DNA sequence: TATGAATGAGCTTTCATTCAT
DNA sequence: AATGAATGAAAGCTCATTCAT
């Protein structure tokens, strides 16, 4: 009975191999054009085995969904647990996306191209995840409104959309143009620009307007 | 006035009918699951006629792309022609999306679910449109930086991503949750919230901070 | 009533135009891949008109068949009418093929690629033409056997096959390699070689064998 | 002997079954009208399996081509290896066709109706085979010219065309009229007639003309 | 566990043909 | 006579999935 453990590990290992192969192929070809055969080939196994481990193509997709959302939800929860300024929390979210893109670019790619929109795969069950994500983020926003960190004249839900949209926009561009971040400096520039605008706005501030010589750099 | 090209008109009419039917079906089922047969049925014609007018499913898709981007580009150009404050220009863009959603919800839906990401259909030729769009918007941002309307310490390209991402986020939610705008009031609330945050930021303003009882926890 | 003549001529003219266009396209693409649209385009008319004149693609094919076989049968009959040595008669047949290739290469091309074998189009009614052709040629052979011009220990039918096969072989090669005859000299070399071998055989003759120095040309 | 590769054998077996079914159906209907479904039905399998084994209809055709030409080339090479009189070599070629027609009539049928001409399937790659065949045969002819077995005043290439054309003519007739050889006697009569005419000519020989009582109109 | 032979639903596309104008 | 819009039969091919070994 205790012999099950090692084989269990081997099993997990295989499953992970297939999973990663699937991510790679789906990233490259898109979910629809990713054939089970391709995935098996990428994983170095026969295609029958994919069914052994994942049951069907749809289940494989669901496994990827799960992986993505679980990771994100965990990050959100961890973020929300601490009582930090909203700036810190939002920064954590942004970093989560950019860091994950460094570590598991395929997963982020798939999020952008297959999860985020892709009507082909949109089922109510799958949309549910988005709702949860927005709810969690909204909670952060609402909390910050209560502490007067964020303005309350705009619905927390709207703040959520604006914040997440701006973030997603960067991530999408990165992904779709296949541009890895050029070093941590660029990452910080993007992250701070994003947070800066969200929190303080894009408008040129009074101080500089006051200056008679204007922006004369 | 004197019916000069009657057959030509009828032709345009048919083409438009098929086009709209295609939008409807693609919106409902997604491009991949939209069969030519479905589109023909929706248009009340035989499937052969779809090929007569559009040549192939891919061409039909390209026609939709064209329709979408041309409309958007025209709107952008019109916007940019006038020398108005950046606020007005951005407002025009936002309104374009929301107004179009009132008039041609299918087209906007398809933009969100099939054009904006949907790796399956992403070809370099199609990505090109996005580049053009971002370039045009960036020009608006850069112009506003020069007139000191927008801060210059953040790249115009980044401002573009943030602005468009925020906008797209609202549109996507609307589309994916199948929520038409509940009247012009809601539309204005969203538009102004979006512009407000982008231009002035989400952070609680000085006035509230000034209050001695302020956020001091 | 006599006004019908000119329009009749115009009609014939159109029919001929379409016919030649059909030959051209069928030669280029093969019968199966030759679309009515292609033929109409080649003829500079609308495809509907092809149906006006020929009824269907099959009828068009039959018209070509007719044209081919009638020409050949006429040539054969003319040949057979005269009481000339068999050599002259066979030479006439060979020349018919080669001359026609100069004048109407498309027709000869189609004979080789679409009529001569091409199971796709082989119907009993069409095979019939071949029978007639072989019968007529056989008659020539049999006649020559009776006059002791040709040996009688080989069935006239067999002589027919051998003769026609040898001829067709040249024509096919010419057609399939798209090689027009390089001047009348080559044509005569081929024709005489063909007749020479058929009539006198390919074997080296006694006289040369007798010569001690052998083939010393 | 010890069933080493059972699955491999079964595989070969299946492939052969499909191949033969394809030959049968193509012979009956012609390549174009032979549907994959028909072939599968003939083979007693599902149409998907045809694709499993042959990839596409075109590949199936290529496999048949290969089978045909390889067999013929092998026969030619074997023939040419031995230093026999040209008569023997040519006889071997003729016998190859006739014997194969006994054993695999479908293959010969397909050669005549689909390979030999059939413009629809003629690609440069496929014409290449013909070139090779003619080259090999020409070599035999040229060799016989050098040994004074064949006359040298006619190009070896022309001799090739004449010989092969005559042969093909018999085979075609046999095939197109669906006439199996009526016993070995007929076969020999045809073979010897063919070789006789090719080598010695069809003309009535001197000896008979010398005879005073001859039919001497 | 692991393999890959076997199946067939499902889709796009072609193109001959019809027929209203 | 002439056009080309409209139709739909027909066929190839893909690929997820099943299952015997």
C-alpha cells in the first residue's frame, strides 16, 4: 500500500510533463490548432497516454484554467491578507503577472490568448473564474475606499476594471509581440508607470503648470 | 436617383445581409464554431452564396476585421484632426466604443472575443492593425505631452496601453456579461469615471487628506 | 427567313470561339480541372453562355470528341479511297497526326491526354470511336496483305496495333514533353523512321552484316 | 520464423489490403471518381484508416505509381544485366507486361488509364518516371546498335518509342476492352508478332515475292 | 501503464447547373 | 442572346476519442 507513493510521484511527474507540453503547444498554435498528437509528441509519449492522464482535450484545458486561476487567487489572497497600503497590494498584483511571465511565459501567454477572451472556450463555468477574480480585486479597492486611500466617487468595480485593464494591456502587448521584458529596469518602469497613473493620474500636475517656463527639459 | 445601378445595389445589399448574418453567428458561437451553413441559414440563403460573395471563411473574417478597424481608424483620425484638449479626444474614443456597442453590438462583441486576442486568428497581417491603432493613439498622447496636458515622465506608449486597457476592460465586461448599457446615465458614469481616473488618478485628493481626522490609521 | 443566315453565322462563330477556348483550357488543365468559368473567361464571355451553346460540360467534351474523330475518319477514308501502295497510305496517316499537331496542337494534346486513355471519360459510347478507327486501319492492313504488300502471317489487327502504337508513342512524347517539331526535317526523320521500322524492321540488314568492316559510318 | 514483429506484419498486411482495394476501385471508376470512402468500403475498413495509412488520396496514388514503376524498373534492370541478344531482352520486357497483366491486372489497367496519359495527374515529378523508363530502354537499343544487332540509321530513342508504343498498344487494347489473354497461345502469338514486326518489319519478304505463282497484281 | 490502430462526426470548399432578368 | 446570382450535391480531410493489445 505504501508502494503507491513512489508510483504516485512518477504519476505526478508524467502529468506535469504532459501539462507543460500542452502549455507549450497551445501557446504556439492556439488551443484549437493544438492537436493531442502534438502535445504527446512534445511530451515524448504516445497520444493515448494523454487520455490516460487528462481524459479529454477539454479536461486538459480545464486543468490549465485551474492552474492559472489558482495561482492568481492565491496571490490575491496573500496580498489581501496583509494590511498594507493599497499601493503595495496593487503593486503585488502587477508583479505577480510580470514575474510569472518570467517564470512561466507559456501560462501567461495562454491567459492572454485563450483564457482572457477567446469566445470559443467561454462557458459560464469558465466565466465564473473571472467573476471571482474581479470580486477579489474589487474587495481590495473597496477596502481602500473605506480607508480613504482611494476616492469613493467612483464605484470600486469600475476602479477594478480600470486597474486590471491597464495591467492586462501591458501584459497582452508583451505577449502578443513576443517581447520579454528587457531586464528588471524596464519592468520597474512599467510597473511604476502603471501604478502612478492609476493612483495619481496622467494629467500634468499643478506644480509644473505653475512654473512659468513650463516643461523645459 | 434614377436607378442607375440596380443590380449593384442589390449586390451590396446581399453582401451586407451576409455580413451581418456572419457577425451575428460569429458573435453567438465564436468564429471557429460558426459554420458557413449557419451563416447562410441566418442570412436566409444557400451556403454556396456565401462563397460567391466572400470566397472563403477566412475572407469573411478579413472583411469583418476591415470593417472594424476602418471604423475605428476613421474615428481616430476625425478625433485627432481637431485641436481640442486631450480630454475631449480621449472622450471621443471612449464614446466611439460605447456608441458602437449600441448600434452594432455584434461587431464590438467580435472585437472583444475574436479580434482583440484569439490566438487562433492572429496572423502578422492581423496584428498589424493593432500596431496602427496603438501608433495613432500614441500620437494623441505624445501631442498632449507636448502641450503639457499630460505628464511627460511616462512614455506616451505606456499611457496608450493604460488608457486603452482600461477602456477595453469596460467594453469586455459589458460584452462578456452580455450587459447592454443601462441608459445614457450609466454610460456617462463609466466614461467619466474612466477619464477621471486616467487623467486625475484614483487616489483620494488633498482636500480629504487635509481633514485633520483624515486617514491616519 | 434569309435573315437567319447572318445570325446563324455569328452563332457558328461564337460556338467556334467557345470550342477553341475549351480546347485551350482543357489542354492546359485537363478536362476535370477545366472549369466552365475558365473556358468562358478564355472565350471572353459569361459562363452562362457556354450552356447556351453546348448544354453541359459533357456535351462540350462530346463535341471535342466528335471533332477529333471526324477529322481522323475523314483522313482515313480519303487515304483508303485511293489505290496507292500501303506505304503511301500509312504515310498519310502519320502525316495527318503530325500536320494536325502543327495546326491544332490543342486538339492533338487533348487526344493524347484525355481521349486516348483517361478512364475518367471512358464510356462505351466513347470507346466505340476507337473500335471504328481500328477497324478502318485494319482494313488498310488487310488490303495490303491481300496484295502481298504486307506479310500475312500476322493478323491484320495486330499489325494495326503495332503501327498505331508506334505512331501514338511519338505523338504522345511530343505532346507530353511539350516539344513542337523542330522543323520539317525532324518531322520527316521521324515519319520515315517509323515507316521504315514498321515496314522493314529494326534488325540490321544482311548487306551491312556482310561488310567485314561492319557499321563503319 | 519466431513471430518477431507481429504488429509490423499486421500493419504491412493492412497497408497491402488498402492498396489492393484502391487499385480495384481506381481501376473500376478511375482515380478521380474513386472516393476514399469507396476504397475503404472495398477494403472493409473505415475511411479514416485510409488516411492513417496513406495520408491522402494523392499519396495513395503516388504509392501506386511507385509500385508500378519500381516493378518495371527492376524488370528492366534484370533484363539488361544479362548479355543476351536484343531479341531476348525485348522479349523479356514484353513478357513482363503480359505476365503482370495475368497476376495483377488492376495495376496494369491503372497504368494504361491513369499513369500512361491522364493529364489530370501528370506532374513533372510523375513525368520523370517516364523519362527514366525511356532512358533505360534506349540504353538497350543503343547497346544493340553497337553490336550491330539493330540498325543504326535510326536514333535509338526513336526505336524505343516505336517498340514501346507497339507494346503499349496491345496492352491498352487488352485493358480497355477488358479482354484477358485467351491462354498462353494467344500471348505467344502476340509477343512473337510484335517482336517479329519490330525486328524484321511488316513488309512481305523477298522469298514470297519471288514465287512466280504469287498474288502479284 | 502504455501504445497506436481504428472510427466517424463534422466541416470547408468546389463547381456544374439552373434560371430570373 | 447574354449575364451572373443562386443552389446544393459531393468529396476530401482533420482529429478527438475509443479500445484491443
